[in-house]
């Protein structure tokens, strides 16, 4: 009983010592919850009183969610302030002598101060959150929702508070000066994430084939208590936006709690071993000075190198950055350790070793001593692979809508992520041929100062990423940049494969029950070109299109023009179609989400080629009008050439204002940077028509040769114009047109 009374008496005395910290915490939570929630009703002023009450209640309920930025800020600052104040007496020799003269075991003193700091955060937080909940319930918030949010928030935030609080206490145990204690906290909070950023910078600046996947940063960011807290809060916040009863990251929270317990044990052990005379010194344990100095100086020197490398990207500047960083930061730390400017070079051997280590790391990356860029796996080591060109199908959309708890949530998707999950290329020879071409060109690329060699300057370049799924279970990713002519054969072989198409086109694995609406577009010359299919027709059209897409080859894409488009809306977990229609009309309103569906209420779009016999047959069977518009009633053709392109500048030299010949008028707009040719001869307009590609169709086929800086508009005799832009396909354009505008065969063949 005496021991318990003593413990609580010491707690009371410690709280009296830290009244300033308790006052700060009380004021913070008072303004975050009661005051802030009481201000919510004044933020909403609607004529519709029912709508106003709903918005107020919703806002009040959301305030108690985990991703509240004000709460997160209070937790972080509170952990630092309370951690510093709990053991600040260790930095004063007079106070240390007083506390250690009390006939109480050090373990007891440690737990008194540690528990007090935790309670000084927990009690005000819980108290004012409860008061805020009463106010929120009074303005219409649901008590059930508030209860759930309060319990979840309290558990989540206090676990991560304990993690950061224990980290701050460890920093205080290792230092003998308050200023260095604060610096120690900053180091513990940021060292590993910043180390991850440094590794990413070194890889990105040194290796041409590095795919910017941020692998190291993602792995290292959660090692810091601060970044782990922020990441977990963001994850929960995103989940809560989609699902009200979103699950907490129990695994992450359990790990954070376990690490906090370990750190508390480390802090207790350090407290037991800490000498009383350490108060006022820079570091409480002299043995820790050199390791900490080395671990700080080397990364900081490399950061200095990266700064100067970014200015000029030359070896002399990089070496200067390493020298400057090593000397400056080593001397700075020595000053902090000794509190004496005369100790700048107290340990010159350490300085030389830090410089040598920094230089070795830089040279290892710069000269690729690891063989990273030259890496080529053996075929028998690879299970499968994926390829992301980012070029041939840049029109494919990977985002989806998903129905969740009466709402529609949009999820972005990315080509490489989709390929990584769905593309299983088994043609290893073609994949390794593309990789080998990338490696062979890489040597020439580096020799030329990491720029395109002159003999390749006029060739089209291809940037692609290859991911190797190794039999060991690892995924190794490399990015290559080569002239397209070096990989055409291997690339086309891969693009023709079913494995590539299934990993590149979501339509290939699309199920009909997730397609909410489907359209086809023909008759590009008319607004009525968009035709909606019946729900009962979607499955048949989708199956036919998948069969045609599987048979599509690169040669077909080169020879044929896109004649139409298949468009559809994907909604995952859509459920009953009629019920979903009701949901859109009553709760969401189609207009509110149509902007995300490109303003025309569809999401996915795919090309239809004349050779897609299965698709065209099914559409004809459903009565879809596929007849082409011959543009026979168009009597005027206006061709606008943008002159800010290199080719446009060439044409500007020969163009003249006025009549070119009968039926052809030319005008030059230097301010608008364009040349306009107007054809009024109906026979010539009819000959120009086959060379026109609607802009939407042209973007679906990068294999066709067309000039997107030449825009064409057709006009009827009545004066009405075709609203959609067309591009001119030069290899199909009539000779008279090429001669009029100054284009000749050698410019486009």
C-alpha cells in the first residue's frame, strides 16, 4: 500500500511540475472538439432547412473520423512536447541530483514520468472528445455513428501516440542537452524515410534502366514512427470515404503497439544505465557518438553531392559536393558534440573515413559497379514477364467505378499496375530480345553523354518497361529507351500475343455483368453517331469483340483505318440493373458523376476495324446502322495547318495569301500560327475524303501514318460545318493536295 501511495504521490508531483504542458494539451483539445464542433452549424446556410440539418449532422460525424488533420497534428505535437517534458530534468545537473537523491528506484521514477506523459494526452483527449460528441449529438449527429468513430479514433490515435512518445523518450535518454534532444527526435522521425529518398535519387540519377518504382522508399517509409502514423491515417481515411464501417489496419496497429513496447523497454534500460553526470553533455553515452556521426555524415554528404549534381550533372561538381558535405557536416556535428568551435577537426580520421565511404558509394552507383543497367536474366530463371510500352495503347483507361453502400466510388487505374497483375508473357525469347536491344543501345547511349546518338536522332524512339517474374518469387523491373527500329520484330510478336492483350486491354477480361451501358459509334459525320445497345445485347457484342481483338495483328492495324468505336461504362458490384438505375436517379444524379465519365457518360473506348467480322455481324443482327457516310453533300473542305511544328515552318516558307489556283484559297494567320487552305471544288473534296481520319479514331491507332497538326473541317452547302476534327492521312492524300500545300512524297514516306 505504501508503495502504491508513493507512486501516485510522485505522479501528482510530476504533474505539478508540468502544469504548462497539461494546460497546452487541454487548450488544444478544447478548441479541436467542443469549440470547433459548436462552429459547424454556422457554416451551412441553405433555404432548405432539411438539407441544412443533414449537412450539419454529416459534418459533425465526419469530425470524429480518424483522418482528422487537426487531431493528427495534436497527437504529433503532443507526443513531442510531452516526451520532452517527461524527462527534461535529465538535462539539468541540479535536477538530476535532486531526483536521484530521492530514495526511490530508478524504474519507479521512469514509469512515473512515462505514465504521466501518456495520461496527460489520453485524459484531455477523451474528455473533450466526449464533450464534443454531446454537442454533435445536439446538432443532429447520430449517437451510434459517433460512438463507433470515437472508439476507433481513440484506439488508433493513442497507439500511434504511444509509438511516437516512446521514440521521443529514447531520444531524451541518449542526449544530455535539450537542443540535441530535439535534434535527436527529428533524426528518429525522419532518418529512415530520408534514407529511402536518397537511395531513390541515387538509383534514378545513376541507372538509366531504373523504372522509378520507389521500391526502397515504400519499404522504408513505415520504419519511421512519424511516417508510419501518417501513412496509416491516410489509408484509413481513404477506406472511410468508401465504406462507413471501414476496418482498422489491425496488423499495422498491433505492430506499432509492439514496437512502442520495445522502445519503452529500451528507454528504461538506457535510463538504468545512464550516468548522472551525463546531464549537460551532448550525448549521454560516449560510445554512441561515433556511430551516430558516421550514420549522419555519409547520407548528408551524398545529399550534398546530389544537390551539386543537379546543378551541372558533371563529375567535378559531384566530387565537390561530397567534399563539401563531408567537411561541413562532420565539423558541425563535432561542434555540437563538444560545444566548442575549436573542435572542428577533433577526429580527422573519422572525417576521412566518412568522405571515403561517401565517395565509394557515389562511384559505385555512377560506374554501375553492381551491373544494374546491364542486367539480363537467363530464360530459365524467368517464370513470366510483362511489357508496358506507354505508347501503343495510350488511349486505354484502367479506372473503374464500384458500387459501395449506396454510393459510386471511382478508382484510378494505371497501365503498368494492370500489366503487372494481368500480363503473363511466356514468349521469353521475344521479351529478352527487347531487353537485349535496350542493353546494347544503353552502352552507346552512355558513351554519347546520355543523349541520343546522332545516327538515331531522326528515328522514332520507344520507351518501355519490362517486368520479370522470377521463379524465386521476386519481380525485377527495368526500363529501356531505344530506337523503335531495333525492337520492331520482337515488339510486334509480343503485341500480337493473347497474353499481351489480356494484360493490356481490360476489355479482354471484361465480364458482361459489370457493364452498365454500352455504345457504338459510326457515322462520325453526324451527332447521331453514338448508338446505345440494349442490356440484353451487351454480352453478345462483348464476346464477339473479344474474339476479334484476340485475332487482331499489328499488320492489320497498319493497313486498316479505324471505322468505329466501342464504348462502355464499367461498374463493379453493380447488382440489379434496375435498382442501380434508381440509385443513380435518386441519390447520385447522373449529372454529378458524368464529368468523371469524360462528360459523355462512358468510360472505356476501343477501336472497331473493318476486319472485325464477328463484331460487325452481331451489330448488324441487332439492327445497328453501320453504313458509312460518303460526305457526298459536302462542298467545301477547310484544311488548317499549325505552323509551330517544324514541318509547319517549312510549309510557311512557300505559302502565300490569296488564290493558289481555281477552287483553292490560302490565308496565313501569323498571330494564330496557322495556314488555312479552303477547297470549294466538290470533286476535289470527294477525293480528299478517303485521307481523312476522325481525331477520336486516329488516337486509337498509333500505327497509321497521319499528321495530327493538320486539321480538316468539312462544310455543307447549307453552311453548317462538321463539328468534329479530322486529321489528314498523308499517304492516302491526293497528289494535288500535297502539291498545293507544299508536301511531297519524301516528307512522309
